C-alpha cells in the first residue's frame, strides 16, 4: 500500500522527475494538416494541457504504410518533424513533458491510405471485423497481405526511423503502441497471427517483433526514455488469443528486462474509446505482481478511482483521456475539487477548433 501517495505526489519516470501522476493519454483526434503534418492548432491543443505530469501524443504513424485513419499525424517526413517541433516547443515553454506514440496500424487500414493503393500489411492475411474509416466514409476492411519474413526488418527500421525523427522533433521520449489491435498487437495474438516462421506459432515467436522493435527504439533513445503500451484484455479490432494470461505474462516479463521508463496498461473495461462494465481480465494490478518498473494504468478513471489505484500500489501513474479532452487544466480542477467540463463525443474525431481548443479553463472555483 502507498497510503501517503496520491495523484499530486511527484514521481520519477525514467529520466524525468514529474510533478504529478496524471498522464494525458494518447488520444486520436484526426486534426493533422495536409500531408499528415501537425499544425498550429495542434500546438495550441497540446500546450493547453502541459500541466499534465506527462503528455503522450496521439498515435502517430511511422510510415505511409502505417496509416489507417484520415488526418492522423505522421513522423516519417521532414515536414512532419517540423510540425511536431511547434508542439514540443509549446509544451516545453509551459514546463511540460511530452512523449510521442509510435504507431503502425497493420491490417486496420484501407488501400486508400496505402502507397500506390496497395493492400495493408499484417502478420497473416486475416481481415478484422468492421469498417475502415476513410476519406469518403466507412468502407469494409479488406483482407490484408501477410508480411514476408524478409520484410520484417524493414518494419523494425520504420520504428527506428520514427524514433529518430521524434528525437529530432524535440520530444522527451517515445511510447511504442503495442495495443488496441494494431500491428504489434496483431503479431502477439494467435487469433490474428497464423505464421509458421520465426514470428509465429509459439508465444516467444509471436512476441519477437515487439521485442525487436523495443530494442531498436531503445538504441535510439536509451531505455529510460521509452515506454510501451499494451491492452492485454482488449478485443478492439477483433483481437483474441487462446491463452491471454500466458501470452501477456511472458510479454510483460520480457519487457521488464529492458528497464523501460514505463509500461502502460489499458484496463479490461476499455474497448476502443468506450468504457464498458467488464472489470475482469488482465489489468495493471495483475502485472504489478511481477513487473518491477513503473506502471501507468488507463481505463475510464475519475479522480477518486485514480487516487485509489495509486494508494493501493497497483500503478504509479494514471492516464486520463476524455477528461483531458474537456478539461485542459485537469490537474488544477482535481486539486481544487472543482466541477469538470463535460466532453462532447461528437467532436472527438476530425473538425477544427470546436471541441478541441475551445474548452474553458477554470476561472473561478466551483466545487463539486
């Protein structure tokens, strides 16, 4: 039990001493400019939220092949690097810390996003259920192309180059997106990975790509400025496995050996961007039993539930998503027990300033 710790207790996370334990979760907002280049409005958005102990950016594709949604930012061109510099400066000018989330969607894409209209890539030629979000509306997912073994090193290099570009853009660190049914998660689960080479079959083989990507990114940044995000109980984008506990016990134990800045766990009650009633499954409290490093938990938390998970010692930091969308000054509101702005789900994805940079800051204290 960490009875003397709360959301406002400073904490060491890798190379950094953070002033509080409130993390702004990675939040896809689909508001990048032409060429998937971050723009001025994005720098305002992130700068407004710089009082978070740590900001983790929205998922950011490491290559054109890695894109799966309209208007999501990239980190694979010089123009994108320059756009991100506006954001890191805005956050740093306000005393904040910001990590970039490295992302490849794998099969959760559509030929309209792919170079030359090619098929999306995946561990195996299995399409997820549901519809792809495209520039012309929703379209059925296509059956992806299974990556050849000799193509895997190029995927790893995409992550390495994304990490290098994030360093050039002035970030404080990076988070590897290994969750939510995207490429690295697809390799982990035997429901989406039917390979028979060194990257399929056994748990060790299915985890190989994640470990090789982590090693490549650590070589760029150093282990104390790299985090990894996992969703061990997630079913988003058709994820399923025959033995989740064995799979993720192995994955987490192997990641523990890297001595990373943190491990970021999405709790079982989160499915995509929706909070459901399901509580059973593999959350941060399960991995706390054997993961020695810093843990971030994410999953529909409020102030009181975030305080509880820290006091119980189940995690070291708590990631807030929708509350940070609607409350740019969330730490101040929590400290004062003030009422919170209500988020507008209809403005989460796409659009301009409305529902993005126009949520009001606290001007006078209204206690809840």
